[in-house]
DNA sequence: GATCGTCTGATTGTCGACAATCTGATGATC
DNA sequence: GATCATCAGATTGTCGACAATCAGACGATC
C-alpha cells in the first residue's frame, strides 16, 4: 500500500563510518595548509593522534589517494602529494575546459541560470566587507553551480576532484593583496553572456577569468620542476 | 659521485601488494562482463574464493570504487555500479571533450603525431583478419595515444578512468555485426587533419567518430532510467 | 490486521597482533 | 677503501577475531 509520507521532511540521519570522519579531518589539514605537500603521512601516528586503530586511518588515506591529495609507494610510505607547476597549469586548464563545456550545454539546453546571480551577489557583498573567505566560498559556489547546471554528473565528479586541489593551491598562496571587488566584477558579464545565449563571449570570458586565476609564483608551492 | 648505470635497462621488478592483484582480478571480471552491473560484491565470498583475508579484498574494492566500477552503501553492501543511459551519454560526451582538447593542444604545440599511424595501421590489419579484439585494442591505443600526446597528465588520468567504464559498456554490447573496416577507416583522416593543422576539421571528425560509437540500445545495459 | 519488539542471519566496520618490505647503518672481508 | 652481509628501526601489508549495523522474519499485543 503506497502511502504518502506521514511525517514532514525529517532529514535522514546517517551513521558515518570512522574512515569518513578521519578522511575529513586529514583532508581539512591538507587543504588548509597544515599538512603541506611532501609531508609524510604515517598511519600509526595519525591513529594515535585520533585515538582510533590503523584500519580506518588506512581507509581514510585511500580515500585521499583517490582524491589525488596523497600519493603512496607500496611498502615505502605515503605523503601529501607534492605540487608541480605543470600540475597547477593542468588543473586550471582542465577546469577551463570543463567550464566551457558546461556553458555550451547550458546554452544549448536553455537552462535557467538565475541561481548564478545569487552567488554573484554574495561575492559583491563579501567584497564590500573585505571578507576574503566568504568571497572564496561564494566564488566556488558560483563555479560549481555552473557545472551542476550543465546536468552532467560525471563531469561534476571530476570537477569536484579537481577543485579540491585548486583549493589546496589557493590556501598555499598568500592570498592577501588582491582586489576583491575586481574578482566579483568578473562574474556578472558571464551570466549576461549566457542569458543572451552568446556562447562565444561567455566562453571567452570564462577562459580569461580562469587564466588570470591560475597565475602563481613557483616559490609559493615549495617545489618547482 | 654520480655514475652512469653500469647495467642496461633491466626492468625494475616490483613487489605487488595483494590488494593490487585482487583489484586486477575483480576489475577484469567486471570489464569482461562476468560481474554484471548490479551484482553484489561481498568481501567474505571473494576472500574465500581468492584464498586471502578480507583486508586486501576490502582495499581492492576501495580501489574499484575510486575507479567508479563499484558503489557502496555504508553498513549495507557493495555492488557493481549499475549503468544508466544518462551515464553512458555522459561518458561519451566527456570523452569527446577530452579528445577535442587534446587535439587543440597537439596542434598548438605542433606535436609529432606519427605514432598514431602505427595504431591506425594495426587497426586495418586487425580488420582484415576479422579480429575484433585486436581492433578494439588498437583503437584504444590510438585514442589513448592521442590524449597522451597532449602531455596533460591530469586529463590522462581522467581519461583512463573514463575509458575503463567505456570498456565495460563495450563488453556488454553484443559487439558482432559491425563493419570492422569501416571503423578502421575513420582514423586516417583524423591523423591527416591534425598533421595539416586543420584543428576545426580534426575536432569535427573526432566528434562524429565518438558520437557514432556512443550509440547503444538501452536493453543492452540491463537497466534503463 | 496493524503496530511494535525481538530475534536472527548477513554484511560491513574496527581492532590488535604479526608478517613482509624497505632504508640506512654497521661492521667484516678482500 | 670498495664491496658485501647482516642487522635494527620504521612503515606498510595481511590476518583472524570481534563489534556494529541493517534488513527481514516472526510473533505478541492491542
């Protein structure tokens, strides 16, 4: 007997395995720069620090390996994956491809992109307040929404993975002395180009935007080859 | 005292952890259709079958989860990820983007693509012999080389991941009754367009090629939504 | 006969112990 | 003083046992 839900939308509680909590903690440490590229990641040390056994730590590390944040050599050890200038360029160039592809799909399918305005507005607000963290959050929300609106789960998964590492890079970069308002101002023209279905212009704007974001000095990464 | 290697290129032997061997075996079973989408993946059963403990099996399954071949619900169970028509379309459409991006990079940088001819020739040879498996191998080698020549490790990683699932799809599809020679004939024009630096034409050819490869009947997947 | 406990079997999650592997140091041998 | 064994420490890999969780079956209760 199929019935309507008698209760409202009580949010589904979920029981999180330890490996997930552990992975979240370590991921955070990597993304906020506490664990810099090259730092050894030792199972036993983390297990003691977090008061769990090695098993969930091992699995958490495997998750982060899949994220591309940790690399491992069998029987040798694991460490936070070093960043190279080439990898940074690859991250940003591929992100540019994803966003261009997303725009093509969005324009072709005439998807409503009004959501983007919310994020853009949030960016201006954050810029006014000089709130750098909030600006970044809104910026990421904007770009992720752009990908999500393309309705392409596979690309969204790749994008999430890719953006994880971009966040890591941004954390390592001394993020001050940037013109917050200028960053915010980049976005409305993109929305307008999409809404007027000017694909060429929208993609061109996104490309410029991404390229300017990818500027980074090698010494900010620690290693260079 | 840096010295030249006294020995020739003796290939480095490597000690493979069990999880890798186990992952290879299970991956193969998924890719050749022995374990179809939806099949439950149970640790203990596999451990007994392979005569190892559960630990390496667990880790192998995590590897395949990262590959996108297995999905898991905590405390419930794991199974070979079901395929949907939408996912198939996403796989092929994203592959098309990757190949177009690769071609742009290759043409811009004037990369030598003579390697592609080797793979193309192998395809014709296989087609003559009516050797379907060899044709597929050469076809994959052709397309992977195209990506590799773009010199973009990040994209290559994504492509490998993506192509894994395309292999799975191709295995499920009743692959007979196709004109092998016609498949082979698709490729030389691509090489020629790249070598004559006609980016537009090369990308257009690749797109057509990918799109025609993506045709699949829903009932060939088992599930449809 | 609907609802609620309770139980049971299946599966995954976690633990502590032990084995295998790698690295570098130390010392024996020529 | 090179080269080779051997050893010790650190780290990861593997194992078997136990705990937690979930789904479904089976009744008891109203």
